[in-house]
C-alpha cells in the first residue's frame, strides 16, 4: 500500500511538472500587439519614399453607344493598334433591317415630292393663264409643302438609322496599345459598358500614380520635383508633380507625377518608388518623438525602441532619452534617439526590456 502511494505521488509530480512547462511555453509564445510611432525629422529638408505604379496619361475606356450581342472582338492585351482599326462589332441584323426600311421610306418620299412638285408647276401655269382656280393652286401648293416635309423627315430618319448602325462598331480613336479587354465574343453588353482599354504607346505619355498618406499630403505641391526609381529597369528618372488628389482611398491620396526624362522601356503597370522632398532648408532640423512614447520614472525619461527580431516580431528595448519642449508633432529630442526609429506609444507600463511584441496601427 505504501509503495502504491509513493507511485501515485511520483506520477502526480511528473504530470504537474509537464503542465508547468506547457504553461511557461505558452506564456513565452504569447506576443503582445502594441501601437507604435516613428521618430521623425522636422525642419530643414526631409525625404519620404512611397510606392506607386506607372500608367499611361492618355488611357481611354472604349464602349458601345448601344447595347447588344458582341459578334466580333478580335483584340488582345498588349496588341498594337492603328487609328481607325476595327476593334469590336455588335450583331447588326436589326440595325441593317431598320436602315433598309429607312432607305425605302426615303425613296418613296422622294418620288412623292417629285410628283407633287410636277403637279404644282402644272397647276401654277394653268392658274397664271386663268385656266385653274385659286383653290386648285392652293391645294397643289399644300400638297407640295407636305411632300417636302415628309421627304425631309424621311432623310432625318435615314441619317438616324445610319448612325445607329455606326454605333454597333468600335474603331481605334488613336494609334496605341491594348491595356485591358473587359468582355468576350458572344457576350451581351449594355450601352456604355467598357469593352476594352487602350493607351497611347508613347514614352512621353507615361506617368506615375502614387498614394501619399494623409500626414504628408498637405506638403505635396503641384509642380514640385520628385525622384522616381523603377526597380524592374534598375533606372532612376526625374519627375514633377502634375496632379494632387483631394479625396482619399484607403488612407492615402492619389498623386500623379509626370516623367521628365522617360524611356521607351517604360510600360504601364510597372512598380515604382517615388521620393518626395518636404520641408524648408532655411529651418533648423530637429527630431520629434510622439508624446505618448515618452515615460518617466526615478531613473529619468525613457522610451521603448522596437527592433525587428523575426518576421512580424519585434523586441522592446528600453532607451534613456532627453527631451526638450513640446511641439504640435511631439517632443523635441535632445539625445538618445535617431530618425526613423520605431517606438511604442501605448501600454508602456506593461512592457519590459526584451519583451517580444507585434505591431498594430502600421504607418510610414
């Protein structure tokens, strides 16, 4: 009995030890998500680089002015086109029948006009020689006027049907290249629906669109110079800001930059890096740290720097700092920090030196 109790005691200790290790392992694997900010430079000239994409400045969406069934669409992405080239066509059966009827109506109206004109001339001569009454003359004149109106209406209907027939085809409005094809043959489309997209195949027509975060958009000015790098081509280009968006999408504002020295190798859709220069070179450069990043204890003021140690994992490191006056952007840094360092801005009391964390509120 005594041996049995000893055995049970040992087994319990083993189980407790195993559970204790598991609990510690789970605790070690727990990575706390925290908010963070950046140590930034203000005053003087600073640069920021944002990602973008090349695009054609003359990109055109092509569509039919009428709906119907597509019977011909012999184009493909990247295909080069000549101005006036037939690109797509709808089923023309109904349009051709309507055109034939309009042509027949116009021909009949013309015959009636010629008959009425001949009759009027005859009555007019008889009336001038007192061989026809005034009522006969007025009746012939009215018949001619009605025939003239009917003929003009028939011609307008004929012209309308010719236009309707022309609406069933799309031709290239310029020489260029197909950027995208949105539909296929034997597909029924509606009026105004985009069929394909084409752009001018001209290096001088290329531009770059980039999304600039809200905190920087007020410093982006039309006409300001930029530096553009296209990693695919391993090339650098000069640019100038052409358009600045006034509405945001996903927290960024669209900014269009024109290329000053484009290359024939540039194609729409290439990823780029655009570098903007902000600030005033006459102002003194100062480092700013977010207010919520600074804490203080008996040892003095400090922040928690966030250093990457693995994918999506960072280590919090306590760093002593000396701060100056408070500005609209944060505290002026006198010592202890460098530009573009990441610092924790929330939950500082729960952090400790060497703690593993992940980041939320990602920002540039």
